[in-house]
C-alpha cells in the first residue's frame, strides 16, 4: 500500500465516477455517490484501518476529456490533492455512435491523447501520484464495434500511463475476467453504467493496481 495516513485522493471523471455524488463537495462525509468511489473508500477503511484517507469525488455525468480540461484548475489543481485518479473516455467514444453528425462534440483519438498529456503535465509535479483508469464497455462480444473503439481509447490512456510512469488500472481486463464466466448481463443494463457488482469489481481493481506497492 502506497497510500499514507491523511492523504487526499481526488477522483475525477464522468457519470461512472459521479454516481449521484453530493453537491457541493464535502458537505457530508458520506457524499461520495453510490459508485466505485464510495466502494473504494469503504474497502480502504476495511483493509487498512490505520490509514485515515480523504476521498473527494469530482465526477460529472456526461463529461468528456474536453470537459475535464475546462474545469481542471478549479476542480483538481485548486483542491491540492495528494493523489489524482482519472477515469474518462466512454463518452468520448459514445458520441461517435449516438451523435455522429454533431461533429463539434466528437473527440478524436488525437484530441483525447493530447488533452490527457496536457493535464498530466500540469499535475504530475504537484501530487504524489496519478492513477489512470481505462474506459470500458461492458459487452462480452469481442467483435462489437463500440467495444473495439473503447479498447483503442483505453490503449491510448495506457500508453500515456507508461510514458509518465503513473499507476494504471486495466478496468476492461477485470470486467472481462468476470464476464468470461457469467456474461455481461449481471454487470450493466446498457453496457456503460455499472451496477453495484460492477462497482465492487472496479474498486477492487483500483486498490490492487492503483494503490498496492
């Protein structure tokens, strides 16, 4: 475990991170939402009771990497976290499928990669570490086009993680391992939004790949 006592971990992303979190942030200690962020907080408290961490949830439903860029100073840098955990990308992919004619809203792989690079450069020297979580698509078929595109964006994020030597959480691999025995129906109704079981898998993946020394 690389987390120290009293460390602050800021989680940022889209609806998968948001999960009905409280607004404004910090009003209640239990206001982390009902997604993987709250599961991480609970698991850390259970597994490492001697570590009194603080988790801040800054996820906003519907966000793309472009949205994160616009709010990065106010929602990340100004919060002075010790750790920053980022999960973003499924909306960047999804817009190519649900709004293909809205060219202004589409995030190309180049923009996705360039923006993540920029945000990490602005942040990495101000924190103890960064954890990148790959975007995922919950469908068992390897031939699904949206799944393939999501894997491409996940590969971009992993390549950037290797470049900057950040922690990386292979969320799709963890979900695929579970789906290999059960299929996808137990994990999500729409392939994008996790249910409690999926959130537990994501939290477990984050602790093992993001925090274990």
